C-alpha cells in the first residue's frame, strides 16, 4: 500500500485529509510539525510527503530543504500545501525543493492527480 | 453518494457545520470532529453531522440533485489590523493572550502592558521561554496605576488600535471589577476630550461580574467578556457534549477555522433578491459556511441561522 506522510499542524485539517486519502486506499502517517516530519521521513520512509508550509517548531520550507539535502530521503516526492494559490507561495515552495505544490482547501481530485503523477515519476 | 455541500443545502432551518466520526487506531478509539470540510466531501453512514440548529430540531428538504460546484480560488481576505495594543491590568491570562496575539499576527505587533506589578516581576515571568516563542509580538511593560488619570493620559490611548482592560489582579488591595469600571470611566473622559472626528481605539474589557459590566454601559466599551460566565457556560456544554471541546478550541484559537464578518456582495450580486439558501451555495464555493447575517452598516443586529428562504 502506498504510504503518505501528512505533515500538518492543524488537527482538523489533518483528520480530514487523512480520512479522505485513507478512503482512496493510501496508508497515512501523520506528523504535526516540520521537525517530527523530518524524523518520520527518515524512520518510516514514506512514498510521498504532503507538507503544510506554515508549521511550528520547524516550518515546511525548512523541513523540505533539509529533506532534499539528505541523500537517504531526497528522492521522496514532497507536495507543498499552502493556504493560498499565490504565485510567490508556489515559487517559494518549489525553491525550497518541493516537487509540486497545491493549495488548501484541498481540491481532492486535483490533489490525487498530483499524488499519482509524483509517485509515477 | 451524498456530499457535504449537498446535505448542507437541504437544511431549511439549520446550518451544517461539520462532521464527526469515531476512529480506532492501535486499539484506542478517538472521536473526531471536523468543521467546514470541502463541499465535495462524501458522507458515509458511520458519520454524524455537526449542526447549528434551533431547539425544535432541523427541518430538512430533499437533497438537491445539482452537482457540487468546484471550489473557486479566493484571494485571502483582509484581516483587521492590530499592530499597537494596550493592555491595562494583569492576571494569569496574560501569557495566553500574548500567545494568541502571536498566532493571529500578520505583521509586527507592539503590545504595551501597564499594571501594578514591579518591572522585575514581569521581566522574570515574560522572559525566557515565553519571550522566545514570540516572533511578531514585541512587549513593553510599564509599572503604573491603571486607574490614574495622569497615567492614562500619558499613555496616549488614541494612538493604539486596540485597548484591552483586563480584570486586574496585580494589586490585591483592589477589587478587579471596580478597577476595570474606574479605568473605563477615565477612558471615557479622555475620549470626550477629543474632537468628534478623531479616531479612538476599540476597547474590550474583562469582568468577573455581569452586574459590573452593566454599570459600564455608558463608557467607550466596544465589547466585554464576563470570564467566569464564559467558562461556566463552556463547562456545562462540554459536560453534556465533550466533542464540543475540539470545536471551541478550533474556533477560538489562532489559525485554522475562524468566524469572520464579510460583506454579502463578495458572494452574491446585490441587484437581485436573494435568499439565505443562495448565500449558503455561494459561500460553499469559497469553502466557507454562512452562519448568519448582520443587517446594515455598523449595525449590531445579528441573526444567526436564519431560515434558508
């Protein structure tokens, strides 16, 4: 089963996204901040990471940059999730090393397509 | 298949706020509540609905057969500016209040606190961990009597965006509510001395007793919190329905879901007659939920959960 790590600090967003993706057949792991997400990436090696950018302790940009600098996990695709569809947000996420970008609230169909594209590549 | 947005449109006299379900992981059951899911969220039989309703219970029409419209991309709404805040008084809530300011801040916020505590006491309390958690909030402190005319005048109150008068426990010799009312009366004098067109900050006060709040009706008070009443109402509700804890936490804390006042024209054209049900459909497209209406500019007549026609 494809394992997805959701790194998201807001409990309701986390619960909703994990439920929707579980129903689609993904195995979901949860981390509540960037630091915990970094540890889980190394220990549990997910197939893909959905990374909220506005995280406490270590923000999503920093966590993404760190993950991409670590050769043992650099190949795990990271899709950055931010609250707004602004071009500068997108560029900032991609600049930090994210493989793709999407916005919240989630358009599930679009997110599923991005997940599959990134898993395939 | 039934979708959240579709079911929300079927309620005639209630507002669908979210969904709840029980999840089991590693043998431990957890009740989960999620507010405002996306309108295309598919509802399953193991879920319960979270609704805002009247005592007589919900009235439901048939599910609309229309397809759920895709979400629109919405530019971020402008948030009310609060960059200069004056807190008069001190109690145990102050650390949490500063934490909430940090969470809500979209730009740097200068918070000035005035109370009877010595500066060393405050430095000890607010230094260290608390200070390091505050990135956008800068706190300055002044040891002074908040019920002193000269002190209040020197603070230049009109230069602030918000004033918070806390139930002051920094001097055990005084009753907090008496101090709050005295401070508010002095703030009223300062406001009266200004020209009519000069701007004055919003003033929010904390009281321990509803009766004292009633006595302050003729002051520049914008809003008030009767903290024991608020806590007891919450405790009673949570004792009856524990799931409400996560809902209150989400609504009242910074980040995530918030309750806001927004102009109707952002969602529907004003040239034609519209029903509340139209507003429910239109707000769904922005992944928002219309809770009620406030009629007329500056009015405080709020109607929560109107009938959808």
